[in-house]
């Protein structure tokens, strides 16, 4: 059986489409666990209605504690041999669960992944094996893909996990941005291989401003700790991957710099202090060589005068 976990917070406009797409899967042996994370809108009522109408649906109402806490609650109450996460504003195609499960039928596949991104520059550096229409990445290659977005990134959606490998592993509820990246990295360190398909049956939808597109906040600075934690937990035999972790860190820094530019100017200094500490900890030359032209120009401006970069970005977002 598959346990599909959906964290929900004030998603009354999208959650019904999400639930319907899951309930209309061609593979029917699953439980749908809806975690109402203290919603103040009608999300909880919608979830309760589906629980009454379909025996596969379980709805849990908890105090608002963030998406990581909600996902952890789902894991604690799940019974499936396999775990899939879906966000409440997204939908999945009818063959989604069946396809991911089929990929895990290979004896050495511990993670199945849908197409999410395509970075050809880094794909060429990653060793892979083609088998029966799928691509297999060993642990090292899968980690490198997560750090570079070569085939897929570090989101829990678009993937299926084995419960026995998750074990006691949980999302760090003390982190509020990129906490899912840490979870996926820790899971990959337990895997033999990831099975990847170019098919994309997960519909990622952005309504308004997503966490990666909105303004900066104090909680998002916890992403700085994510990079440090990943380096701490990475076994010594994978330390050659650190340049790619640093590359990922630079992408994260640039994303947060853009969010700072959208924020009130009187908050810039506070956020820049933390971001520049992380920026200075990243080996500039090695990351500069790996980056594209746009990122290189931003890196140079950030190094020379962060406020100029923020002013340029501010005008862009007006």
C-alpha cells in the first residue's frame, strides 16, 4: 500500500482539485492522509467531507506548526509500505502513483523520481545507467543531481520513498526554508539507486507568491543552516561533492537576495548580514566556474556592493 501525505494550510481554493486528482488514480491501493495544519479557512471542512465520503481518506486536524511538522504527523499516522508527498496546491495525473510504484519494483531502486528539471551542463558530469526505459543513478550521482538540479531537485513531491528506509528519519521542524532538501539528502544517503523517468505526471502549480518567490522573512534565514547541516552529515567519501553543495548554496543565496530586494528597504541590512556570512563561507572561485553568466554577474555585484545589486533587482520587481 502507498501512503499519500498532503500538508494543508489555508488552501480552500486548491485543495479540492488536489484531493480529486489523488482519488482518481489508476492504482487504487493507497491511503490519503490529509493534514489540516491549523487552517483558518474552509480547508478543514473540505477535508472532513472527503473523509466521510471515501474510506481511503484520513483527515487529521493539528495546531499550526509548519509544513515539516505536518509532514511528520502524516508519517507517524501512515501505514503504507511506500510514501508519497503531494502539496495542497498541486495535482497529479491518473498514472502518477502506478508509475512511481512500478519504478520501485526494480530490486536496487530505493527512490523513484519524476522529471522536474533539466540542467544539461551537469547531466553530462553524472554517471547513469539506462534500463527498460528508465534512468538509474547511484547514490553519488543522485546526490549530485539534487545539488545541481541536473535531473531532479531536493523537493519531496514528484518522488516515492520506501518506508523501511525512511525509518526514524523526519523533516526538521526547526528549519523553515529548504528543510525538504535536507530530508531528501539524508534519505539518499540510505539509498542504493534512484530510478528516474523523463515523464512528468506531477503538476506543480504556483498561486500568487510561493515561498521561493515572495518577500524575505526571518524564518527563511534558516536555509543557511541547511547547507551547513548537509556538509556536516555528508560522509567523508562524498566530500568531493562539496563544490556542488556550494553551487547549490549560491543558488539559494541568489534566491534569497531576490526576496530581500522585494522586501522593505529598512530590513535590508538585517537580512544582508546573515546572507553575506553564508556568501563569504562559499568558495567564490570554484562556484564562479560552475555558474552561468547571469549568476556570475550577480556574484560579482554581491561581492563588490550588495546594495547596488539589491537596487537593480528592486527596479526589476517593481
